[in-house]
């Protein structure tokens, strides 16, 4: 019998000085799927993603848009080919993600809730 694995508790984080107080799930989808690259206040969002082999990334996209990482990668390949959008910046290490978000007021990322620290603010928790 295999042990049960609890789903990741993922939160979307921003810099403490970010003026975006909240985002709807639709706005978050638009940011992470390249349909929009700006926060509602007009500031350019620096979107940060985990590495393609990350469980956190897998959980995030499955819950956000109902797609697997290979499906998301194929989506971005099509957009890159047409030149219509560029994917979020990939950072492999959670500590580096936290550092990037804590030092860039326009950064947005997602992490496992257990990795959260007081250098960043939680923008959304969509019960991932």
C-alpha cells in the first residue's frame, strides 16, 4: 500500500512594497500564461517560475489551468515561435526565488506555503 501524499499548499507571493493587494484567479492565469504582463496598477510584472521538473510547478499549473508541465511547455513553445509572448523567468532554488521577490518590487512567484518567510507578502492562496 502506497502512502498518501498531501497536495502542496501553494501561495502566490510578491514583494512587500508591491501595490497589488490581490489578484483574481483569472488575473493570475493571464500573468502566468502570457496573456498579460502587467499588474492591475500598470506595473510590469516580473513573473518567476520554478524549474520544469519541480513538484511545486507541477501542482501550481495543474491547479491554476488544469495542465501538466509538458502541456504548459508546449503552450509556451507555440507562443515563443509566434513571438507573441515570453514565459516567466525560471529560478531553480526556492531561496533564490524568495531573494528575488524580496528585492524586486514588481516580482511575483509561487512557493510551497512551508517555505514562506517574512520578507515577502502573500498575494493569493487558491487552495492549491
